[in-house]
């Protein structure tokens, strides 16, 4: 067994987590995920100012603070914090003057080499785990990478420890699932968890502990956390992370295709959940590439509407501005915060009307947007005011996914002794190479239904949601302790028309639904809900982080026997 911990789920996560994890208990490897689609855009902008940057600077400071302790405890550190410049990060770590042996993996950066996006700010193929494994086998104490899949920082150490081969598909798939569970840090221990009220006050009072995966030679694992840390690890917290940002029943990776329908979860102790039964097949023949391009500039203005006649006030303002705003930019209006009736506070009686604008030219969404808005301050609806002074336009990025042959992105390991190693290609590929999930219909179980009650969906189910480029992912599941027949009802009920009624924004959008009965739920992908990705989206919740909780607040007809 190998024990692998996590200390970061995103660029900006808890700084003390690396040292906390090293001090908190026995680990073989400590990993950190610092990259996301938006993060790559941020790092790309950094390199425009200074080509020597492009990596997660937080990670370098954490290593400076903790590397002596890691070496003392013989804990390896593996992270994708190298971003766009893993070589630069490796050099910066070596410049700290420690005795740590540093290796890095690159080959993912396709900037200027992607025919379909020649001018992309960033273009990074998702590489796998065997390069990381080779670096560890060669004696590296720290391995930093560019864009590998989030789970690869966990799978790589497991490969090195257990000696798995390229065709150890079930074992690799099991490690991928464990990696997917812990790569987002405390989301596996109660963070962003619909069932947070079931957690004890003590568990919620302390900072949530970061997760740990104990991975066995057969690929099965136990998800846990270190003693004396906050949060909790249950089947439901693990399910929440498993349903986060997935697309369909097949989890496509550069090393293995993981069958998510094969996963079995079991609580085997306090804060200990076993993951078993995971099966895998050969990976796709192509690599996914995350592409970020500069899309132009955007700006916004937020108007406060208070008291009675909200709709009429909004309509008047929109009519006034529509007549004055320049033609050309892409304008979006959105309203949120429905005022409370007879509110005892002014804030409770107010809502926000937001105008967003995007254009290729910064001037088109600068004073050309804000001046007409502010000039109406004394000439529009009663109570006119804005949430903030006019701001300057800011650049935004556009995310797109591309696919390339594997020989376009050779995975190369740079070892501490200065030598390099090119990772061989997989032994076999899935045919045909899947690039997008298929559409699956929920099965009909014929659940007997008695009387129905219209209640919030959250009275029965938990949810987790997030973004995959311009698509929104929504996982719904029936928590532990509820009857199995409620799971059958959910699987039968969640259809495309039902989702469109639940999420009116999805009325005209493509929807994929995947039943996951062993996880007691379904996964829903709403294509293009987020437009061209988080960096370009003008949606109120551009990453769909709150989509699941909104869905839980919506009233639906549920059999009374389940409530």
C-alpha cells in the first residue's frame, strides 16, 4: 500500500496545508493540484509580462518552507504547479539550495504548434502519469509537471510504488478514481458539501482536513484524512467529489479509460471509505488539449433597484440605455436577488440589475459603456444608484478543447542527473477514440408512486456542480440512509425534459444524462450553459459552482414516502 496525501486543490488554496500535512501523520507522497482551465489563462497572462514566470509561485514558497521537513520524513512531493514553465519552477526549487533531487515533466505545451489555434495564449495537452512514475523511480524527491491530468499526480506515485505496467488497466483506473477524489483537496472532506448540516459542530468548527488516499496493489483504495483535523470522510462526501466535473460514464484519461459505473463505495471505519471494483480499458488514441485565447475586453455596471415596481423600473432603464449604447459590443442583462416583501431592511427590498458588455476593442466597453449609464443617475428610475463606480475594461479569455495525436505531445522527463527520458506510447488504444460522452437515457424502473408533495428537490437529494469549459456538470444523488427505492425514482425521473424544467436556462441546450446507480445518483452535463468558458462567461455563476444548490432549492413533485 502507498499513502498519498493532497495539500492543494487550486492555485490559492490554504498556504499552510503543505506543512500541516507533513506534520500531521505518515505519508509516502504529498501531492498538490494547482491548475485549472482558468489558471492556465492566468499563467499565460503572466508570461506575457515576464516569460520566466508561468508557474504557481505559491508552490515555490510552500516548498521553501517545508522541503527540509519532507526530506527528513522521506516524503516525496509531486505537483502540476509547473504550469507553463515546469523547467523554470524546477530551477527555482534548485536555487533554494536544498539537497532535494528535482525532476520535471514537460511536452504538454503546444503554443504555436496547434494548427487549429495558431495564436492561442495557452495550448496544453493533458499528459499522463508514467513520466511522474519514471522520475520517482529515478530517485527524485520532488517532481513538478506542466499540464497533466489532475489525477495523474496521484496515479504516478502509485505506478512507481506498485510497479504497474501500461496494460494494468483496472489498477490504473482504481488509482485514477482515488486521484479524482483527493485532487480537489477538502472537497472530499466536507467542503462544498450539500450535507454539511449532517457534519458535527466539531467537524465544522476546525479547518477541514485535506484528504489522504491509501492505494493497494490491486488499485483499490481507502479515502481518509489525518487525525485531529476538521471535516469528515463519508460515502456521501466521496460521492460528492466523484460526481464533480465528470462527463458521462467513461472518464477518459491519457493512460486509461475508467468506467465510472463500476465504482463501489463502502464505509469501513470512522472517516474511512473504501473504493473497490473499478475497471479500466485502454485510453483514447488522442490527447485532449485545453486551449485559451484572448477574446477581447469586457466591462459591467450593476444597478440597484429598490422597493415597488421593480419590473417597470428595470424596463425603463433598459429602454433608456438601449437608445444610447453604441452598436457593436455583445450586451447581456441579468437580474438577481428577488426583493423580499415588506422587508424590514432596505437591502432586503432591493435587487441587482446587471449589464455586461464584451467587445474586441477596450474602448467600446470603456467610457462608451459607463458614461451613458452614469449620466442617467438623475434621469431614470426612482432610487437610482450603482453598486460601484465605473470600472475599466478587463481582458477576457476564451476556452476551447482540441484533440491531437499523441506524437504531437511527447511526454518527456528531465531527471535530476540532467538526462532525459521520453515516455513510450500506450500499448493499445480504445477504438474508436471517444472524444465526447454519448447521450444516455435514464432507465425506467416503474417505481410505484403514491401521493406526491411539491417540495424543494434538496429535501431528498444532495448535489455537486462545476464547469468543464463551456459545459456545466450537475451531479444529483440520494444520500445514505434514504430508501433504495428513492434512488430508483431519481434515475427514472431525471430526463431531459425534467432537467429543462428544473434549469430553465437549459431550455434550448443539449443535455447528457448518465445514470450511476452504484453511486445512488445521476450525472448531468448541460452543454454550453457557460458559453465560451469561465473567463468569458457573463453568467452570474460563471463556473456553475452554485448550480447544484440552486437545483436543490427548486420545487419538484416527490413521493411523500421518501420524505
